[in-house]
C-alpha cells in the first residue's frame, strides 16, 4: 500500500456505544447470536450486543480499533458476537503522574494515548465519556482531522450516530 493514504482510524469503546447501560434493564432487548457463553460467570450484559453493529462498523470507510478497557478481550468476547474480525487493540499505559494532572483538568484518561496511537492519522473516537475538554485538547495536539463522537450510554450507537460518523468520514475524501 505504499504511496496510498492510510484510512482513518475509528477508536471504539465497548461499554456505552456497543453495550448500552444506565436505563432500566427491561428497556434493553436481548440479542441471541448463537455464541452465548455456557458458563455462569459470563457477562450478562453481552446479550445487549446488537449483531447489526458489526456489518455497520465494517461498512464505514475506516480502520476500526478497540479503544476499551476490554482490551484484547474485545476480540474474544465482542467481535465474534457482532461479526467483526480480530481488530487492533489500544493497550493502555500504566498510570503516571500526568494522569493526576489530566484528571484535575478534566481530560479523559484515554485522550493522550489515542492521539499518540493515531500518529497523525485522521480519526474518529466513539465513546460515552467524551467532553469538550477532550475535543479542545485533541484540536490543539493532533495535526489531522479528528471527530470525537459522544454516544448516549443509555441508547448505545444509533442510526443517527452511524450517519454522523459516515458523513464525517466521507468529507475526508
């Protein structure tokens, strides 16, 4: 792929965007995928994963990357249930002194790492905890286009979210 531009990245959180939470449990439909775990220790929230997310994410003109505390477990537990292949995973650094400063400044603990991981590439960050502080920091510290798209954790990714992300990605080309 020498000489061709790299596709934008889409950093994807799991809890909130793919596994909605925060509303009454009966408001969330259970999605059967045929891959339900048999052991009693399995995460019961996995039933909230809508298998339609996989094809919708795969159809976007970007490279999807797990940006979640699930880390590599997202490839084992989430990807097969929504029909995604193994994806790259952001590995979060050990806590440092800068984390306390960021917390005081209300900068999300993922923000610096995602900008570093993007290495100058355009990116979308889909998460339920993004704030205007994160947007301002990325604008000031990332040389390429970036869309920080906050998802309502009670609803997860919706048609409106996919349309906004797709529209932004299309404007890059």
